[in-house]
C-alpha cells in the first residue's frame, strides 16, 4: 500500500526535529547557560568598573560595549588579555583612554566573558570555546 505523501513528509519532519534536538540538545544549552552565568560575574568584576554593569559605558570616559567592535572576536580576545591603547569610536564619541590588560584571566574565564558579551550584545547563542580563545591569543599582535 502506498503511504500518503502527507504522512511521509511529517515523518521526515519529525526525524529532522529529533536529530536537531539531540545533536544540540540540553547538555549544550546547559553548558552555554553556565558560561553566560560565569561570564556575567567575571564581567562585573573585571569590566563593569568602566563599561558599567549594563555595558552602556560611562559618559565621555569609557565606551559602551558596541556590536561594531564585537565583529572581530580574535581582536576582542587580545584586547581583554593584553589591553589596548588606540582611538575607539562608539556611538559617535571618540575614546582615547587605554584599556588595561588582564594578565591573570585564564583562557576559560576569557571564553566565559566572551560568551556572556556575545550572548548579551552580539545576539549569539553559541559558546565561544576555550580552544578558540587559545588560538586567538597565540596570534595577538601588539597594538
Ligand atoms: C579601566 C577601564 C576599563 C576596564 C576595566 C575595561 N575596559 Fe574595555 N575599554 C576601555 C576603554 C578606555 C576602551 C577604549 C580603548 C581605546 O580607546 O584604546 C575599551 C574598549 C573596549 C572594547 C571595544 C570598544 C567597545 O566599547 O565595544 C571592548 C569590547 C571592551 N573594552 C571590553 C572589555 C572587557 C570584556 C573588559 C573586562 C575584561 C574590559 N573591557 C575592561 C576601558 C576599560
């Protein structure tokens, strides 16, 4: 007997959903939530003095965390670890103060801060891995 077309499609769709659910399922999202939670508290400790708790920056002194500057992940990773001193323009304001280095932050901690920032301001939902942080750090150039 021929299986009705409609039925075959729905089975396929179900199978597809099944694969989706179990390939990036709850374990991954729990880990993502942990990174975001850790990253949030690290951000409050190491970054919020200047960028403020909500990331909106402080007047003409410190820039808001900006999607434009988040585009280049490797660069942001290097800035967090090594600091930066160059001219930065966010929301039409130019900032020239140095951002200090964070030599004591571990790769995992940087990955957590990155994941928190990109989930919050970069609208991403994936973990930024320790491996990708390590790779970026190996290639930092002095700025
Ligand atoms: C002492 C103040 C200070 C602290 C602490 C600080 N920053 Fe910054 N940050 C700055 C300044 C100033 C700039 C602009 C740098 C420049 O002009 O060279 C900047 C720039 C940035 C930028 C790029 C521009 C933007 O606003 O999007 C990002 C991203 C960033 N900081 C993230 C962080 C993160 C993450 C931390 C914590 C690990 C941190 N900063 C800690 C002062 C600070």
